[in-house]
C-alpha cells in the first residue's frame, strides 16, 4: 500500500471518527451525563489520528509530492491536531453538559472542515511537484 492510499484512508477515518465523537458527545449532553474517561481517551485518539495523518502528509511532502495547496493543507491539519486537546485545556477539564455540547459542536465542525478539505482537493491526490 502506498502512502497516498494510507493517507486517504486515515483521513476518511478521521472524518468518520469526528462524526461518531460528535454523536457521542451530543448523547451525553442530551442525557445530562458527565463526560467519562472513555470519552477523554477518544478525544486523545482523535488528535493522535489527525497527527499520524499529518505526519504521513509531511513525509510525502518531503518525498517531493504535493497537493494543490500544501501550505493550506498543513494549516488545516495543524488545526485538527491541536483543537480537541486545546478545547479540553480551555475548559479546564470540565465534564458537565456544557462541555459535552462544546465537544459535540467541535467534533461536527472538524468533520465538516475535513469534508471541505477533501472536496477542495487539499488531501489528495499527492502528485510530484
């Protein structure tokens, strides 16, 4: 399997994972449940998944491959890597209903952002520059 294919698979996984995370957070908020440790692990997994996807993109860029706008790709991927842990930090680890809603909104926003990146050709195909 080529890195280009692996990158696409991982990027699609991130989109689906963000949607599932958003549904999970929405469910917790609707039930007025506190955020569990399992959810915090899922948030970390989301950031790690985005980080691995970005790392593969950087490796392909170092090999001389490019997407339509590599700089914009790196900015968006940096956002996807840092924003979920960043929201956790901004909320200071709160686990109430409002925090669950914030994570739900951010998860759906990340899925929409990733879908937009895909539609605009920012994630592939990676071609020789």
